[in-house]
C-alpha cells in the first residue's frame, strides 16, 4: 500500500509536466489563443492608456452671464479665468445666448451670476452661482466644478477675514483652501482608473485563452468519437496543476509588461517595486488559472468565449470598486466581487502603485488571493473529475453506438438540420 502511494506521488509530477508541455504546445499551435494570451495583453493596456491620454483637461471654455455686474463679480470672473481648469472666453447677455454658444460648441460651460450676488456677500449671507456644463466629457464637468468651488471658497474666506480683521488684526484668510494630491499627484483620470483596469486585462485574457483551449478540445472530441487525440492520460490533480503551471509560466512576461512597464511608459503612479508586483501577481495568476478551469464546463465552442467577454468585462470592472466604493455596495455584490481575483488584485495593485503600500499593508488582499487560489483549485478538480470526464465518457459511449451521434447532437444544439441520404 505504501509502495503504491509512493508510486502515485512520483507519477504526479511526471504527469503534471507532461500536461504542461502538451498545453504549451496547444497554446502556440492556436493563433486564437496566442492572440488572447499575448497580443491582447500587449495591445489593450496601450490602447486604454492612449484613450485616456492626456489625463487632464485644461482651459475648458466657458461663458459668463453676469447679472450683478459689480466689482466682486468682476473679480470672481478674473479668478475663474486665472485657474488652470477653465478659461472664460466671453460674456453672454442672457441664458438664451449662452445656450446657443453651448449648442454650437463654442463653449462647454456656463457660469450664471445672479443679480443679488454682491448684496448677499456684503451682508454675509449665502450667495449662489449657477453652473451648467456639457456632460459629453465628464472631465469638463469635474474641472468646472473644481474651479468654481475653489474660487468661491477663496472669495468666502477673504470676505470673512475682511469682516473680522479689526478684531484679530489679521488681513489674511481665516480658512486657507489648498489642494494637496497624495496618491494621484497628476490628478489624472488614467492614473486613477487604469491601475484598476490593468489587472483585469490580465484576468480576462487568461480566462478567454483557457476557454478557447477548452473549446478546441471539445471540438476535437466531436470529430474523434469522443476522444481528444492530444489528451495526456493523467489524473485529475496532475491535469489541473499541469495546466496551471503552463499558464503561470507563459504569463510571467505579460504580467511584468502590463503591471510594471505600462505605468512606466505613461507616467502613471508607480511606487511599487517589481518584486512587490510579482508577489501580488503569483497568487493572482494562480487563482485566475484555476478559476478559468473551474468554469470551463460552460464553454463548448471556441466562439463562446466572446460571449463570456461581452457579458463579464463591464461587470468585473464595476465590482473592483473603481467607479463606486465596494463598502457602499450591497452585501450581494460585495460577495460576488470578493469571489473574483481581479477585485482583490486591482485594489492591492492600486494601493501599492499610487500610495506606496507595502506587502504588509495589503496583507488582507494577498490572503484573499491565496484563499481564492485554494478554493478555485478545489472547484477546478471537481469540474475536471466530476463534470467534464464523465461527460467525455458519455460522449465516447454515444459515439460507440452511433458514430454520427456527436455530430447530430451538436447540429441539433445549434439549430442545424442534418439531411441524410
């Protein structure tokens, strides 16, 4: 009994290496998988980065409707024009003229100053400004809101200082308004978003490639009476581990390129060392490799992976918390997001790159990635041993009775009528 167990332990590494070798050959023999594994990782980060480049929008053109026409409003408009975010290009006589300029794209925003603005400021009451913006580009709205907020807060601080100056003998501002960006020093949208997107690119490319490999194997079985001519006879665990070893080895260079060199190319925040990035990437890549194998029972054709891409990409992006914080999500979506390696990797990677978080600072994220690695490894073994292999044996049994049964079954599933002579 001990000798048999000893033989199994010796055979597993051999079978695992055979499976990994077979899988590597299949990858490079399939142009579709090569595109998903390597070309997608090479092109998508550059494409996304170029789309969001330049990261910030400066001198957004606005027009002003000054119904007050006082010294305070003229000073307000001068300060608005002096900000780097917006540029006051004209005055409009009324709202209709301003709307016409907005529709003609001569300006992208309107600042309307009410008639009682100076009176409210003089009495120490709250004064209001109306701001309208073309929302076709969110960055314009952000810049307008930022500039108007900063200028009005500065005006309010100076008004308060002037009111109490005789008492405190201080002509400066009571409250100083100053922006100090911490992580995203460029205050750019690409630096804020792309750090969450880059790990997701790696995840999607690997899962799609694994799906295409599985779809190719299924199609070979349909054409070979339920058998895959390129299959390596091996146990469930060596098969799952061998495939994971193949994907991990092939993704070393793509991961370094996407997660380390892409931020360098586009001057994104990059405070994490290559070593820290790799320490995060190892459990991430393993969990994705096992997750891809665990869900492969859903894929029966190579083309099905495109449906997976279309259905999941946007959902996975939102679940990372890039557009809405995860702690504000419902418990259901927090749980769903927590089951995805990209969620933990994206947040850990963004903290490490933008805020300089160490591995100890993101230890919880790393533990969750290793936990998902173990969980998806078990699910991948269950899928391989209890779902796929029984299904393949059933295919072989059907083909042994009727050699055309597999063709007929696939044709019926795809809604194709087979006309027999």
